[in-house]
């Protein structure tokens, strides 16, 4: 494959990664990671160099972790119990696999609300934890956009 073809596929995947961080149901960080790894493979494992590759992979993995655990971390910060946080992670993973992002946006905070209401019987505390979880889901999406954009721009600087 020509170097222009390799670059086109690489940057297509990297741009799709940024878009996937914004558009629900597209695995943004995974697409970014695939772009980096494809380029590395297509160039005979020479570009990017080891340090840059490790950095890019780290950014992509961080974005994936934020995607999976962002809502649960927010629930924890909102005062939710460890049991509620574990339930939020489980619900997030199940909804991510079987439904769309709207279900995650509704399902994870609803799970936090129900678990916290059952745990302590205080509606205001359960609402607070659910609200902070919702804010955390949006914040994690923002962080994913920042990470995948940083990965794209860093790749441009390293490769071009």
C-alpha cells in the first residue's frame, strides 16, 4: 500500500475516533487506537517511535477507561455507596453492549437513584447522587473528546 493510502486510512481512523467521542454508539477511543496501531503496523513498526506509540496507546486506553468508568466515578463523588458504584458500572457495560447511549444516560443515573434510595431511604441524597452521575457522564464525554483530539494532534506532529 502506498504511503498516501496508509496516511489516509490512519487519519480517517483518527478523525473517526474524535467524531466517535462526540457521536454516541461509535467507539471513539478504540478507533483512534486502531488508527495508531494500523500506521505503526503499515510502516513496519517504525513510525511512530516507541515513546510516541506508548504515549498514544496510553491516551487511547485512558479515553476508554473514562468512557467505561466516568459515570461510576461521578456516582462515587456524589456520595453513592460502593455497591451502587459497582451496579452503575455493571449497568453501564450492559447498556453499552445492548442498547444505545440514551439508555446509558438514563439507565445509569436511574440505577444510582434506585440503589441509593433503597440504601438510605433519603430521596434528596439519591437525587443528588443521580444528578452528579449524569453530570459525570457528560464530563466523561468531554474528556474523551479532549483525549482523542490530543491523540490526533500529537500524531500529526509526530508523523508529519
